[in-house]
């Protein structure tokens, strides 16, 4: 491995690390020599991530965490610092999606897609709005604010926010989701500007259609799958490991001169 891509003696805190993209990032980082702090709601999934990370001979601390709870975030950072003494890399990956229109409109129930998504035209409740905003935007920002002081003390750090192609290209039935991802992109640019003088980079990865547990049910539907792939020049879905490999670039010294950017890993979807 090129030295610039090595994560030896580095510690990465990754949210949503119990499965899918988060776990893939954890495994790629461990393969590159890094130690992992894995956070997720589900303890059993975290245990599997720990077992797989240890196969690379690296340490992995599992911390069951509800990222929407401030006390949980403080406990997560505290446990990471107690165990490793530092946090070199933060990956804000945990998130959630909706499958409803932003504002239900007359006639939506007649859309072809409505036959596939029965609750398409249900109104989005205040509780649902608060939950997706808290999960996708506020939680990552709150965690970043807890971690950044320790990175400033070390005069180096890497922050990677996982967003989506939805931040710049709307797909039917994503509802509130694109707005949350676009907000993260804007926050990333602001933080990158503020933190650059401390040698802390802040970047985003925007995956396109990547087969994970969150999207399995959606893309398992052949009609939805075919419709999406017609807009993907490479005519295939992405793999979680491919996101992990791009995250490795942003987490390593190879990307020392990159900050405030959003890299879309989407098979060409955003240019189609």
C-alpha cells in the first residue's frame, strides 16, 4: 500500500457502522491499518462489525448509540477517547430515508409508483419531520461539534459526511430526504472553511444507488430497479465497499489538499 493511504495509528469513529455502507467503511479502514469506534443503535449488528474488523488484526470498540440523543453522543465520544486517547477521523454515516411526498397533492394516488408504495400520499407528520431532520442533519452536526475540539488540539483531522445524490438530483418519493442531504452539503462547506487553518478537512461522499439493507426493499422491486438503472450510464448499482474505498481516500493523507468537496459515487447518475 502507498504510505499516503495508510491509516496505521489512526482512530476512526463511524456512525451507522452496524451494517451497509458504515460497516463497509469500517472494514476498509481496518484493512488500511486503522482502529475503529463503531456506533449504531443495534448491538447485535455492531458485534458482527467488531468480529469482522478484528479479522484484520485491528481494535474495534462498539458503542450502541442513538445519535439523536445528546447524552448518547457525549458518551460515544467519551468512550472513544477513553479507549484510544484520540479521534483522527469522523465519519457521519448514520441516516434515514422517507418514502413519502413532501406535500401530498391531488391525483398522486393515480401515479404508477403509488401502486408500489401504498402510503405514498399519507401526510408527513410533524414527528416524522423532526425525526428525519434530527437523524440526518442535527445528529451529525452535534457529533462534529463534540469531536472537533480534540482534532484542533492535535492540529489535524478528517471529517467525512455521507450524503446522497438526492442532494442535487431529485428522485420521486424521496420527500424530505433530499433537503436534509443538501443541508449537510452546505454545512460541510462552511465547516471546511472554518477548520482549514487547523489542518482539518471536511468533505462529503454522495453515493448513488448502493445496495444496502436500507434500500433492499426498494430496489428488490423490479420496476423501481429498472426505472432507476435507466438513468445510470454504467447500468449497475454500487457496492458498499466502493464507498469505503473512496472514504479511505478522504480519510488518508492522500487527500491532504481536498476540503469542502462533495464526491458523487453514482455510476454517472448525476450527469445523466
